[in-house]
């Protein structure tokens, strides 16, 4: 019987008997890297924030949520590929890189005609989402009546606000027919929806954060970046190309700066019906006049403010 004692210990060969070892040792450094050396990042210099969640831990998983409720939004937005849309995207990218994420990055810049529409699942499996189909049909019917009359919004300058949180806004003048459209949809479908919100349509939020207020100096830099980056010349000159789009929210963003996932259901083009006059003022002067005119625009009451609605949404989300 063989025992452990019958085996002799295996000893490592003498290093001198192996001869010189080349190649490997020349590429390996045994010198420890010091964080104090130049060119090496000192992680104590970074101020890293934990994830900033926009809903509590009790929120159902997205796939479970969609089995009980579906969410829709109706947005007025510049058409894809237009100078305004491209420059708005560039502003979001540059503001994110330079000043970090804020909640305006969670969506593409748009005017919320209907900011939140929540529809609960019906009791019968075969017709559980009939209300969603009815809602889409109602919006389509109303747009067939109004689409030829609706006009694009007009630029009215930039604004910094302090309440309910610091924000940079693009001010707008919007055709009253959009409010009529929203109220008509609300009258026809409101009692079948768990939530249906008609929001103020006089501004597009460019930067805000309800969870962590943007510092005042940063806010001014963001406004200047907006002025330098966003191309409004074609919009002011010709009215631009806009569209009204009905989206379904497939996945709501819960992290500041992460874009929500949406799916377009229907889209309607909005064209400028006014003819361009050769005697109109130069674009640069018209932009200045539009900016000055914001001094005379009425400020919506606090309870109707877009960010107040957003603050309420953060508390009641899901």
C-alpha cells in the first residue's frame, strides 16, 4: 500500500540551474504606483453623487407596471433633422458634458400638450386596453379637425426662474387652439383615464433639477450656452417645421440624466400658414424684440407652473 510518506517532497529547482530568464522580467515593473505621482488621478478630487432616483423603492418593475397601466404623452416638438431640433440636441449634449445631468435631460425638449395620461387595464382580457385604442382614436379625430388650423409656436426668449426650483426656460407663444385641443380630449376621455393632465404650454424646460437645485452661477452659464447653441434663425424666419406626436412611455426614467424610453403611436405635421413677407424686420432684430417681449408676458400662477406639475409627478409617480 502506498502511503504519503513513500513520496518524496518535490523541491523547486535552483534558479541558477535554469539559466537567465529573458523577456518576461523586462516587461514587468515591480515598482508600486503612487497616487501622488503626476498624471495619476487622485480619486479624492472627485465629488461623486450616489444615484439620484426619481421614484421610491416600492415602485413596481416596469414589465409588471405595464401589465396594469399604460402611460401616454402628447408632445409638440420640432421635426427631426430641422436646425432647431439638431441644435436642441447639441445643447443637451453639451450641457450634460459641461455641467452634469439634470432632469431636463430625461426627455427630448418639447412642449407638453398632455403631460401625463395614465390608463388602467380593463377587467376583461380580450378588451383590457380598449380605452387606449379609444384614446388614440379621439386624438386622431380632433387632429383631423384642427391640424390645418394649428400653427407652430413662436420664440419669445429665454428665462431663468427661481421657484419651485432654479431653471432655464425657453419662452414661447402658442396658438390657443392647442389648449382647446387638450381640453376637448380631456372632456371626451378624462373620465376613462386614471390621470390626464393639461399643462402650461408657454415654455420648454432646458435645465432644472427638483432633487438638487442647480447653483445660480451654473444656471447663468446654461442660459448663455442655450443662446450660443440653439439655432432659432430658421424658426424665427419661416416658423420652422413642427409636429404633434402621441407617444407611449415604455420605460419611465428613474435616474437623473437618463432618457426615458418612448414609442410614437401617431404623429401630425404642423406647418406655418403665414407667408413670408420680403418687408419683414431682420431676423436678429426680431429675436431681440421677441426676447424683450417676455417682460410683458404674464407669468402663470404658481399652481399652474410646469415645474410644480413636475414636482407633483415626482411625488406621485407610479
